[in-house]
């Protein structure tokens, strides 16, 4: 075929492709699952185990808060995929809490055998102490190794001796008295090489044992979480409706001490198949399974925070937050500015509650980028020298 003939074929195709991309918003998603798996693991629902029976609810569970009136609505009723809808909705929550909790326990977890505790992890601690009401908070940093000798961590312990603790996690002890007590699955979960399965297990166990808020170590908190804590909740995975088999995420979650929701979750874990290694079987899929069982039993489910409250980078190109680990572009979304004082700055300071980085531990925040200017430098200004 001659060059002229080839161009005659290619030029119309290029014109058509450019026209389609310019005029049409094309969204494609392809996921393949076995129908037998969908039926067994997703659609099939078992009855609840009775954790909500009045006689079984622990006296440690704060029924007054759980069943009392709520002041902030967390469910918008729509996916909020257009413009800044989700961010604007986040701005309707707070800024002050309208319920009283004397002290809230926050939990983080780091697998010391997989990666050293470095600067990226230190920024997560800084984000906590710069944004939360420390006088009414206790942060526990859990690990499978001794982190107390880390110089950066030691600095926080010296500055916040009443509000920051570093502890070794004892899964067997935390599971005592739950349906998982003595289960062989506890030991196997601790060996997960991505820290997914054990991370999902530890978050439920420590929140069950102590109550409070779990925060993933790949998060940067942007404002006080207190207004959210009148509810028990997990978060939406992203803004897309096609995540039908894993719509929920536990990057940040809140449940009260000995919550019957977690009691039911442990029952599902104990009576189900062991989680696959490096899977979300005890994370997203567990939350979804529990949520559907609650509905089937006529029980009010836990809340699900909209995607942007915690994970604003997980939506479409027109309304996702800029990638926090990439250098700034000229604009974000539909031509919005990245300048201090602009829309992004307002979203960070007054609307969303966290930025979820999704691991990527080998990367650093770009110097002079929007995360550096709008978050990191402000943490340092609020905290001073540590």
C-alpha cells in the first residue's frame, strides 16, 4: 500500500477519533466474575447472629449516642459525580461537633517488618495533631514491631505524653471474647505480605476493643473528624456505580466500643471461608456483606461517608482532586485553580476531611506542590518544632 493510500485511510479515522473524544464523554468499565461466586459471596445473605438483641448489647456500647438524634446528614442520596457537588455537601458537615464525647480514641497501624517508618508516615502523624482536638483525643499507633525507638515517633511521644501511645498489637488478646477467639485464621492473617488482610483484621479488632476511629497510614487529615462521630460509619470506595461488588472502604471508619455492628462482622468472618492472601475479603467485601445482612434483617445499617469526604482523588477527571504525588499542572478539574485561596484550598480547609494517598510509599510529595503548600506547610505552622 502506498503512503498516499495509507493516509487516505488514516486521516478520516483520526478525524473521527478526535471528534468522538471532543464531543462525547465515554466511560467504560469491564469486570469479570464467576456467576457462582457472585451468588454465594454477594447476593446470598445469611441472618444476623443476634448481636443486636438487647440482652447481648454490651454495657460499654453507648446507646445514648447510637440511638440519639443526629445533627448532620451524611447521605446525599445521589452519587454526586458532577462539578463540586460532593465537596459542597462535605462542607455542610461541621465545622463544630454538636454531640459530646469526652475522649475519642484514634487508631493507626504500621507493619514494621515490611517498610521502615519514614517521612511519609510522619506526615500522617503531623496531620493528626495539626487538625484534631488533641485535648479530647488519644492516638494509638499500633505495630507488629517496636516503633517507640524511632526518633520521629519519640518526638511525638515526648510532646503529647497523655495523647499519643505506641503499642505492639496482640491479635489473640484483642480477639478474646469475640467469635474469632481461638480461630486459626488469626495467625494466617498476620502473615499477609501486602498488609491488607491483617490490616483489615487489626482495624476491626482495635476499634471493637477500645472503640473510636481508624485512620489508614496513607491518609493526610485536613480537618477535625469530630462532627462525623455522632455516626458509626465506613466510607464509599469511589464515586462510580460500577463498583457493585466492593462499594465500601475502611480507610477511615468509626465504631463505638463493642459495637454490635462489629460483633456481627466478626460472626461473618468466623463462620465464612478464610480470606484469600492479599485480598479485601475482610475489608470491602466484608463491609458490604454485613451491610446487606443488616438491611435484610430490618436493622438500620451503619453510615457510608460519600467518596470525597475521605478520597476525593477517586472520581472522574472533571472533579477528582489532583494527584497528591504528581507535580502541579496548570489547573485541575474543569479549569480550576491550584492557587492558595482558590477552590482547591477551600476544599482542603473547609470541606473534605482527609486526602487518601493509596500507599505508593516509594514516592514523596512534590516540593512546592499543592499538598506541600496547602497541607504540609500548614501542619508545620500549627505544630512548630517537634
